C-alpha cells in the first residue's frame, strides 16, 4: 500500500484492527490533547511496526499516523500478527522490535524531563540522523518542534538564538550545524 505525503494512515481514536509495517518512507505518529495541542510521539523509519496497540487493547488507535514522505506500508491484521508470533524465526525479531519501542518511549520520557530544548534538539539530530555538518531533513520546523517536545514558537526562538551564535542555519532544503557544536556536545 502506497501513501502520499500528508496522507493519514489512521487517526487518534479511530477504531481499527490493523497494525502496519513501514517498508519505505517516513511517517510521523502524533497525539493530540483535548484542547488540540499536538505532540509528536515518534518519527518512523523503514522496518518499524506501528498501530499494533489496537490488536491488543480496545479503544481505537492512541495516536495519528501521517505520511511525511511517500511511503509504502504493509498491513498486519490480528491473524497475521499472531502467525508471526507463532513462528520461531519471526517471534524473536518481533518481540525485539516491540522492546526497542518501549525503550525508545522510556528514553524519550527521560529526555523530556532531563534536558532543555537546545539539548533535546541536538540529541534528536544525533539519534535520528547521526552527527553531520549538513542535513536534508525532509520535515518542517513545526514537525521538528514536535519531535523534540516543544511548541513551534519556542523552537523558532531557539533557532534564532543558535543562528545568531553561528551554530545553525536552517533553509528550506537543509540544516547546517557548525562542527564545533558536536565538539562541545
């Protein structure tokens, strides 16, 4: 199944009985509060499973999955998911993937509580894209703000401060990081 950029795979609260494997592209998973504040839960990359909660708990999808780039996804209904768990050669990798997701969420919670916005920004870049001087991110500033657990206005102020200090330069096509940032990080 191919999804175009901006297309929703599922929305928060939507009833469902399907998990998905991301084969190609990038997807963002977000949650919204009752007052409409959106929080990025995770940026998904190829090989990741998402939406599996509906296979184990009632209540619909706990978040919204939206394609950032053109994506290819494979649906997994409860029967197919169970079959994967029954096969020894797929059970361990599947459990490992779920444990990695749990570890990611635990680390994310710690990061949100322990680091300020600037540190979260650089840690996110390192974790999601690696240490580089120039990045082609393919996401908006708003999505980056959500990814590091802040609001777009706070992220814009951060970019402004970092730009004035000649530490970053964000253009429509790329993000440049002064190499000394990584030396001090």
